[in-house]
C-alpha cells in the first residue's frame, strides 16, 4: 500500500506543472540530438580507432539519457496531467 501512495504522490507532483514538463520535453530532445550528433561526428570525422568507439558510446549514452528525459516530459504533459486532473481534490 505504501508503494501505491508513493507512486500516487510522484504522479501528482509530475502532473502539476505543464511548463516544467514542456521544458523537460525540449531539454530531452536537445540532449538526444546532441548525442546523435556525437555519434555522427565519430562516424564521419574520427578515424577508426578506440577513441572513435568511445566517443560513439558516449554519444549513445547521451542520446539514451535524452530520450528518457524527453519521455518523462512527455508523460508529465499528457498521461500524468490527465491523472492529476482526475484525482485532484478541489
């Protein structure tokens, strides 16, 4: 039961502020694009070496973090916002 209340509080907190959710969505998208750019640069500019692979792996991590951050922003804007509106106690 405690886990449910923790998830409920998290959903209410994330769904309250649509401006913050939009900022998370935009930041996540930009972070994803930066990671994709790192992968592209490592492919096109760097010669085949261990450095190229490390830069590409770092770009993959950055792009993955951006995708997750953007997903959190999107969910906060849509699903959690609806959940917040249905469960508010006004």
